């Protein structure tokens, strides 16, 4: 391969931040192999930034030298060989205070100093809107950054799609197929709750592909009576089972999103599937069961589509660095990729447009969207 080398660039730091998504390892592999072709070395930071901010935690060091051997055979693996965390924001880093309680401390200057100390010239940050916002703020403090969009939620605005989404949708669709079978056998209402935070991409795509009878997404607040009417109409037609896909961020017209409290008092989206199932059972008199797919959507082998997007993003990230791009994010702009300023990339999340073809298709196929 013929390469043009940016002389000032020698060492690339790579981090994965926030929730994992299938395809992270494929991105890391593509970054490393492409960088080696330019004569650059890559170093993976363990657990987002913890490898630099809390190196003592790692007996073999908080940085992993990403050689060609280190990234061999990982394209198809879920998770991330670097580890990740959604509690490692360097601007609000949890540290024990004098009273033993955790306090949030701004450790961004220390982090930037650690980059200099390790002679890391540029950061490839692979993350969703949270991790990319942090990377953007670090870039405003002088760190050179290249962002790569990751999330199963597909809610990053400037890219046509994020890697991880296709795998999540494929798995959710397979689960819906299975739940159709058991729902049919028992004449039950099956309710499937899927992740996606405040966007309904996973629910809508998997719901349409899995031929759900109802799909409830955050973008369309629902009236459960609509779903009940759909279920009753099906019964009249002789279909004594129904299946509803519910996004974790869905909410009723006269209500709020459903949250669960985790240990430590942290509140997270959750519980809506169970609520909907209980209410549907009460309103229809029909047995209902809820299934939460949750983190199953994040694990597992990336689909071929996600592997390809990941490998393309990883190679494009390094190609962009070679071309002099800094403080941008790689975005899919079919048939190619483009580089979007990080400021723009993290401005707002991408929701399902209500006038989109897929919403229209769902309605035309008779799927109840709760409105
Ligand atoms: O953003 C990815 C995602 O899986 C969301 O769909 C979900 O709401 C959240 O992360 C769950 O995060 P955690 O890893 O904290 O359970």
C-alpha cells in the first residue's frame, strides 16, 4: 500500500467508551492495521480512560501496545479487548473523598498530561454521544481527536448508521420470531422490551422485520387503548395471540418514561415492558408475558454488515488522520464516508422521523404504533 505520512504523528491512542456494541473489536483491528501501514504505533487505553487515570489498577499497565498480533482474529468478537466503562468521564471522575464517599473530580488536565507523558499524539475515541462529547471537550483543551461512532441505539445524527445497530436488530428480530411461536402456542400476548434509550430505532426496525402487531417507540407517545383495539380486532379475525415490541424509552401520552433504580441510587430506563404486559392483561383479560432483551442486544458476534461498517470506520479514521483531519468524527454517508466536526456530531441525538418511510410502512402493514 502506498501511504503519505504525516511526520508529526507517531503514536495513536485508542479508547472505547460507554456501553459496548458489536463491532468495537473490528474497528480496533482496522485502526491498528491501517496505522501500521502508515508506520504509526497504536496503544489501547484500558477501560475508557481508566488505563491512564488509574494505571495502578492494572498489573500489566493501563496501556496495551496494539501490535499486529494483538488484534489478530478479533473481527468477529463481541465486546472490546480494551474494556469500557460509562463511569470514567475524566471531567467528572469518581474519587473517594476524605469521608470515604465518592466525589466527582475534574481530572481532564491529568489525563492530557498522561497523553503527553506517554507521547500519544492523537486519540481515536470510539463511542456514542456520551463518549464523543467527552472527546470533543478534550479536543477543546488541546487534545487531537478522531471520533468513531458506536452505539446499538443508532441515535447519532450525522452518520447514516452506527455499528452495533444491525446486530442488535437482527438478534431482536430472531427473538421476536421465537416469541411469536410460543405466544401462538399459548394464545398469549407477548411483550418484548428492547434497548435504544430515547430513540425507537431498534424497536421499529426489529418490530417491522419481526411482523409485530404493535410497536411502541419514544417518538410516538402511546395510548394503550389503541393496542387493546388492535388485539381485539385480531381475536375477532381468529388470531388469539399478539406481539408488541416496546422500546425502553416509550411512554404513554398521559405519563412519563419508566425508570428503575439501581444500587447506588442511579436511575435507568427500564420496566416499561412489564408495565405494558400487566396493563394489557388487565384490559384484555388475556394472558400476557413480558421479555426484556436488555444487554443480550449488546453482546454476541457482529453481523457481516456491522463488521464491514466497523472495518470501514476504523480504516477511515486513520486515513482521515493521514489527510490531516482532527477533531472530527467518521460518518457513513453512503456510498462513502465523510468527516463531521465533533461539535456537530454530538449536538443532538437522532430520533426516528415521524414522516419516515419505515413509520409509513409500519402503518400501511397494519402495525399499531399506539397513536
Ligand atoms: O446506549 C446503549 C445502551 O445499551 C442503551 O440502549 C441502554 O439504555 C444503555 O446503554 C444501558 O446501559 P448500561 O450499560 O448502563 O446498562
